C-alpha cells in the first residue's frame, strides 16, 4: 500500500499537477464503471477488476488526504475519510450482490470529486 502511494505521488510530480492526475483517474474509474453499468450483460464479468481499480484509487486518495502532514483542514480530511468508507462499503455491497444500479453512487461520487478537483 505504501509503495503504491509513493508511486502515485512520484507519477503526479512527473506527469502533471496532483489535482489534475487525481481528477483524471477518478474520471477514468467512473467511465469504466459506467461502461459496465451500460453494458451489464456483456461486461458484468469485469466488475471485480474495475471495482478493485476504484478501491485502490480511493485507498491512495484517502491515505494521502488524511496523512498528518497533509495541510488540508481536519474537516475536509474527515469528509474524505467518510466518503472513502462509504465507497469501500458500497464496493462490498456490489460484490456481494452485483446489480448495475448499485454502481450509480460510485460513478456519481467519482465524477463530482473529479469536477471539484478540476
């Protein structure tokens, strides 16, 4: 986990501003989730892979945002932590009982956070 976060931060420094990278990755995850939702019968077998990507992305985001050295205000850190907890729980609910409608909240959160970062 720590290595993934370090790799993410290093890539962010090299390729673009971190906020732009986070926004881009969130939109990519949202797009993949939307594609599965829209093509459920053909793509349902790929749900676990896409959910894992989204979960890893959110793990990195929440780890970075809530780090004690991060200058964000505590309230924002708490909000990001709460969002991540919801995303992790919703991911488990989708995996336990896969239904395309259950992807709506994950898609919406990713798109809204990406828009806020852009």
